[in-house]
């Protein structure tokens, strides 16, 4: 065992798992566990592959911050020319701290507050993806009072069915809270074009996540292209961008990843017909496979006819198994020659706290290190302090060097916001 899929980013050399040219056990000794470890070259490779697939049409890649918002990763992507897509004032602020200029930022999300809208309008970002008529009217009012024009894009719910691994990650079918229903989109777009201090610059969709097939992108893009024509026929000439969202599937287990060339072949001819700049907003595709979570086995035990591996990482470090029943490959960092069927569980006081159930994994002993694969997206970003657990460290690897880029939280951090002497008011 322990000889699973070999990747350039996480090779196994002399029975030890590496990230690029650094053995994972060296990182664990230096920074402790649990620790997220990311390969810089893997992220660069993904961005370059995306650029190459889309090169025949004017395009922009806007990385979706919510997948992983670590500043070190954001800077690395910025150096390669990526923009970002943010869904909150906090993410807008993080993007600015990482050095993104407003013209490299798209702001989406179904429930932006007035304060968040003001921050985005004042900064002068590339576009606000507007998700309802009432939001659009608020944007116009705020832009007028700030005397700053707002560039908006209409997020359309294209009502395209997708086949994803979990219902919670579908977003573009009728009856979802996201976007403006397709039958209303033309009216809302024309309203946007007519409201004071609003410029309609784009049309946008996002179908969901973990999409393997390019057909839904073709259908959705065709709908946006039709809408673009209808908007132009009504005399509006300001459209610049056609944003087809993110959701590109990757391979965790046996899933088919999205074929980028098939995606490009499905979408590019449509976008070219209307001469708009293609925008994509992937998160998982860029960072998902760039990260592993390194955890140490604390105990082994048998109970109720089952074998348990108790690790020092759990649902507070990696929520996806508990939340989505997601599969993440697990291998011992130092190869173990036997495998066994176990539940890999964490220390959190919840029965739903697991990393793998009924899984054949390396027969690791207390003290051994395990690597949980493909956790670069929605891993650290969903970590919590439940059970007053400190969030672990994040480490970036560049060739034969590594650096802590997010410190492990301290006990002090856990109580930092608590007010020792409350100021009572009445
Ligand atoms: C989450 C999200 C994305 C990215 O989804 P991935 O599956 O990580 O690619 C893109 N756009 C919007 C609007 C999103 O909410």
C-alpha cells in the first residue's frame, strides 16, 4: 500500500511521501501536526493549463477565493496574472491585502450587505455580480450617493441541470436561491442599463461544483449568448464580459475530472460569436489537488467489531467528509506494507467526526503520519474552532524549500475576541 496515484507534486521517493522535493515527515517535525501543505508548482501548472486551454479567445481567470483564501496562495496566483472572485467584504479585504487591484476583483454572492456593496463600489472593482432586482436597485442608490458609478454583471440562473456528487453543490437549477431566473433576466438587465450610476458590463452564471461534463457549460453559455443578443437588440452596447462561472470537477476518487479542452471547445465558439471577453471563476480546479493535510495517528482501537485509527486531525480541520460524505485518499507518509479496513476518525466529540469510514488504508500505528490528499480547496477555508481546537498551520513548498505561511493558532488566539470586563449598557 501507500503506492497510490503518483503525481509530480506529491512523489513517493524511497518509501517516503514528498511535497515537491521536501519529505512530508520533515515538515511535520518542524511545524507539528495537523498541517496543510501546498505545492506551489501544482498551482502554477493548473493556472497555466487553464490559460493555455482558453488562449484562442480573450479571457480572464478569476480564482474563487472561498476555496482557499491564504495570502501566500493568492500572491502566487497574482504573480501569474490571475484575478479573483470574492463573496464577502472579508474576502474583498483579503484580496486587497494580497495585492489585487480593484480592476482584478469580481464580487458575487446572493446576500451582499449595503456596507459590503459600498466597499466594492468605492474601490471601483471590475464588476459586481448582481443576483436580484432588489439588489440592483440598492446598488444604483448607493452608487448615486457615493457619486461612484457601479459596474454590474447580471448573474443569471440558466436553469441547466448538472450531475454533481452532492445536492448541496448544485446552484444553477430552477428553485435554487442563486441568480436571477432566466425568464426575468432580460428585463432585469435592461433595468440595469437604465438605472442611474450603473453600467451593465457583464452576464454571469455559476452552475455548481464538481462538474465533469462540458455539456451544461455549453447549454448555459448558449443561454447567456442569446440573452446578450437580446440586450444588444434593445440598444444596450456596454457588455464586455461573459462569465461562465467555476465548478470544474477534479478527481478525488474515481470521478472524471472536467476535460479542459472539451470545455474550451464547448464554450469558446459561442463566446466568439458575440465578441465578449470570456471569464472563468474556478476555485477547486486550481487549488484542490495542490494540498495535503498531514496528521499524526494518536491511537488505534477496536470497538464494536470495528477498527479505528484516531488521528490528531478531524472535522474541525477538514469538514468535507462529515459535511458532504466526501472521499479523500489517505496514505501513510512512510510506506506501510500492510493495509486494513478502518474508520479514520478525529478527536472531536461528535460521532460525525471522521476522515474516512470503512476504508482500506495503510495499517498505521500510533505516532505514524498520514497524508490526506486533495484538500487544497474547501479544506483550511472551512476549518473551525469547535471544541476550542486551534486551527493548524499552513505550509507552502517551493522545490526543496518550505515555509509556514499561516501560523498554527495559539490558545491566546482562541479567546482574543472575548471581553473580559463586559461594559454593561441599558
Ligand atoms: C464557489 C463558487 C465558484 C467556484 O466553485 P469551484 O467548484 O470551487 O470551482 C465560482 N463562482 C461562484 C459564484 C461560486 O459561488
